[in-house]
C-alpha cells in the first residue's frame, strides 16, 4: 500500500507538478530579472577564473565564492548526470537532451534567485555562517513553522535517504568493476566520508574545491575523446537531438511509440533533477560564500547549472549518440532498463575494458561528492531545528555514517522512489518561497547594478549576526514587555 502511494506521488510530482512548477518559476524569474543568463554568465566565469588563479582565501566559518560553488556542484553532479541522462534519452529519445538544455537555461534564473535569497537571509551559528531555504522562509516570509517543516524534510532527504542511495551506487559500481568485496568498499567509503565530515566546513570546502574541478574536467575530457574518435557521427547526433525534440518518431524504429510529450517530460524532469535548480539544496552552500554582495554569488551559482547540465549531461548524451551505444532499433523500455550499461558501452567502444572501469570510478566520485555536499546541506537544517552544539552535530554525523553503511546493502530501487518523493516535497516548499520572495530578488539585483555604477559594491547583512546579537543584546524592560536590543541595530 505504501509503495503504491509513493509511486503514485512520484508520477504526479515529477511528471506534472514539478515540471510545471520548476520550469514555471524559471521562466517567471528569467523575465523578471531580464534574462541574466545572457548578460551575467560570462563576467561570472571571468571572476571565477580570476579567483582560482589568485587562490583566494577567507576567514574561519565561511567559504570563498569558488568553494561555495564547488560544494554546490559536488551535490549537483551525481549519478543523475550519467545514469539519469542515459535513462532520459532511452525513454524519451535523443530529443530529451534538447529539453534538458531548456530546463537548464531557465534553471539559471531560478538558482540565481535561490542563491541571493540564501545570502541575504543567512545567519551565524557558533561562529559559522549558515543559510538556505529554511532561513529565507523564516527571515523573509516570517514563518518559523514553514521553515521547520522545510528543515525536517531536508534533513530526511539530504541527510539520510539521499546518503543511502548514493552509497549503494558507489559500493555496487566499484565492487562489480574491480571485483572487490562489497564490505571492503563500504568500510573504505565510510572511513573517507567520516574523515571529511569530522573536519567540518573547512575540510568539506577544501575537499570540494580540490576534487570537483578534477572530476568534472576528467569526465568531460574523456567524453570529448570519445566524441572526437567518432567525429563523423557528431553532426547526425546533433541533428537527432533537434529533430527528436519535436518529432521523436522520425529518429528510428526504437523511437516509434515515443510521443513528443514523453520526450519533453523526460528531458525536463531529468534536466531539473541533474542541476537541482529550484529544488532547494544548493542555496545552503551559496549562503556561506564570503562576498561583498548577494548578487555576486547569484551569478556564481548560475555557473553550477552550466557545468552540471550543459557540460557534463550533454557530454553523456553525445558519448551515447556518437559511439553507437544508443541503438534506435531497440525498444525504449530496454534502453531505460540498461541505462548504465548503455553509457558503459559508449566508453568501452573508445577505451575498451578501461572505459568501463573509468566510468565506474567517475560514478563513484560523483556519488561521493553528492554525499558530502548533501550532508553539508542537511547540517544547515539541523542547525535551524536545534541548538546544534559540536557534540550534537557529531551525533548527527554518526547517524549519517550508519545510514551510509545500511544503504550499501539494500535494494536501492524503492529507496530511490522515496528519495524522489522527498525531494519533490522539498522542492514544492522552495518554489512557493521563491515566488513569494521574487520582489526581493529583483530588488537585490537592482541594488547591485546601482552600486556597481557608483563604483562601491557592498551589502549590509542584517540577519547575519542576528543570533549572535541576541546573545550580546541588552535586556530592557518596557512596561511588562522584555525588549531585546541586539548589537546589529546599533
């Protein structure tokens, strides 16, 4: 009975409600913000490259803008960028890739909105910055109850359920490719994750900014080699993407039965799932970036969508289409069931047995970075729910590690379904908050442009020291009321 309910909810959420809601808010914010995808992306890329070259650092309890972006991308780039993408073109044909790009384009405006709101309404807890949807719901919408509901959902999906499915992917992939006992892989994974988590924000940030660029460049580079080796198939592959987007039946025998609705649905849904724009996860890392103005990190956040969907997802698509691992003469159902094998065959066609092992390692690193990124996001919500002392956070870390071990040995199919449903419920809450706070996003962008013209870009973070201010504030009686005057008002 519960299984049927979960399947029913996922069908409604991911085939209708979220596709309409996430694309809708992306279109709405794109228009409201005058399409920042066109005008703000290149300057943000230049700024990011400059910060990498200069090796920017920041004080304890914060991340540099690049570290925050890397942590966000660590979570965005997961098995969905390989397995999910292969499933999309298997079920919706090559045209699904076109709709992935459409979802990513509008998703940039959505993720910009999430990042600037997370920046504006962030707080400080125990000397560390913290923020995310729960904080802009609490401070922006003035609803503690709504914020707590979001935090509870986020802790469940990002801290526990998500950890289970990702750890399962790592253990099964490494065990199968290298003939290593699953228990050995589980022990190794648990130790690695524990060492990173016990180091706190600083170690998580260091891990993300070191591993994510290497991981992304290696996968994209290997994909380019496969594409170049099959360069004669590149133009037909690109043609099949555009033709298949509007007329999937024209692609081949296997596409017969695939409707335009299916192509659009799978492309948009998998695209949104791969870059997480609007879901409410990545704002947690962008909130802690040490920037002069919230809009700066909003521009940086758009790069995450560019990397996860435009670069990595499309690399997966073109590997499958140019290498011949995508076969339009077999049924969509068969391709969907063997999505991972399809991509493995694409890399094996170019690199032989090494190609399969390479993809397995990539999948493992993608899953590992997602575990780390999602843990960090979950911890931000734990801090919103309870007074998170170091000892309490250590208990939470231990619970996450136990979940990781359990996830290594379970059948992931139904857990993935629960994960999808939980993510969907979390996303709905975030979409509501984004729409209600859309005027704030526009104001922040206009403020940035105004101050840029004046040559003095800055922002007063009024909520950043709210909790610290309460501790230091002086208590004064006013009649029968107890009034608190925090330092940030002085």
